[in-house]
């Protein structure tokens, strides 16, 4: 059988092992080296692979936990706004909401006209075109009352017009409605 080692090398290894077998210090050193090699190659390498796999799983679990925390925070935030979302998408209901704030701010209504209701990201959006007249401070108060009211809305395309003794304001009112279950 050819082992790839020539006969002088095999003879040298046998001679070295024979000397080590008769010298207790060398024998201890060889046995300790063999035990260390077995420990490194037999135990540490497989455990290192398992440790790396566990570390990868831990990172994935931590990423999932971070996403779950973000979802929890988003849910908590949405709960604070859910009470401000009405269920009715009736344009007349939204017109009543706008006129309530008109009367409270002292602004005069010139025109209120419902537009097409839109669908956006699962929500319904009621669109109303509004034109009002009033003093600048009254218009600011009116806008503030709408934006800080008990419903979630947005004013878009604001345009001011100078009138004889007042200021005119034309805008689109977008009212957010709770999605259907």
C-alpha cells in the first residue's frame, strides 16, 4: 500500500514516537497536543458554526421585534386618531360641520359645493369646494377651527381674493372618513 510517504520518513516518525514513549515529559506533551487538536477540530469548529447560526437567528428575531415595536407604536397612534374619524361620508354632514365653524368664527359663506368622494389608501375622502368672505383675522380663525376641530381634514388650493371691504377665500376641503370594515 502506497501512503505517499517514503520509507525513510516513516522510519523517522517511528523513531521519534519510540523516544517519546520512553520519555514521560515528551509523552505528556504529545498527548496534550493530541487532546488539544481533538478539542479544536472536534468540538470548537462545530460549536463555532452553531454559534454563528444562532447569532444569525438572533439578529433576525431582533429585527422582527423592532418591526413589531414599530407596529405597536403605529397602532397606538392610530387609536388616538380613530375617534376623530367620522363614519358618515354624506356631503351634507360635512357641510354642516363646515357651517358650524363658519358661524363660530364670524365668516360669511358665499358658496359651498360638494365634489366627488375619493378613495385613498383604504379611506374615503369627502371633497367640498368652499368660498367664504370675512376679515383676515376671522378667516384665520375659521381655518384654525377647521384644522383643529374634532374631525381630521385638510385644506387644499387656498386662494385669497380682495373684495371691497373684506377678503375672500376659496379652498378645497378634504374630510377623512373611517374605512368600512
